[in-house]
C-alpha cells in the first residue's frame, strides 16, 4: 500500500526537495534568486519561500544545506522528523537503504536548527553529540536515522 507524501503548506514534498537538492546541492553556496527560480519552476508559493528565508535569516548567497534543514522542517512535526528528512534528502545511498550522510553535515544542520529553535538546552545538545560521536566513529563518520532514533540516544529536541 502506498501512502501520500507529507506535504508542506507551500505544496513542497519530499520528492520536490530531493529534486531541488539534485539541482542546487552540488553548488554548495546558492543565491536566493537561484532558489526562487527553481521554486517558481515547481509552481510553489513564493511567499512561503520568502518566509523560509526570513525564518532562517539566510544571507545571500547562503549555504545550501541550511536551506535543506529549513525546508525539511516544514515536512515534519519535530526536530527528529526534520533530521530524518535531511538524511533522506542528502543521502547518496540507493532507495531502500539506510539514508546515511556525513556526520559533519548532519551536525551543522542540527546545530543550525537548534539555534533557530532557541529552546533546546545545550546540556541536551552535548549529550546528543557525545552519544552520536561514539556511534558514528564505528560507521566511518556516517549517520543515519537509526542512529538518532535509537532508544539510547538522547532526544534531539
């Protein structure tokens, strides 16, 4: 049985976010205008995009992975959902495989989202870092959802 993709208020879906990442991700740094053009080409609400830029206080140009974090955040309810989506969008793994990404990329996005949230205690963030650093050292510094969804991992939020 197939389930419909989660869709943000803007109309953005996981599939669209993957397409955006394939188109703009290799650049690393992108401009707001490049992002607007891709967003418009998918017939998404541009006012919503501008809201994402504002919420994320993204400079121009900005680091693409931070936009992925912001956009992924619109597809879930929690920071854990967001980080799972980040892995699914950024992975190089084939469909069906655990969506691993580099820990340093995951951590940069996680810290960006933590700072935006402003309510997550740093002691909790430090506990997450300590746990995940130990786990990923055995995974060639790669992290996937099973690592931060594990019952022993402190909550991300």
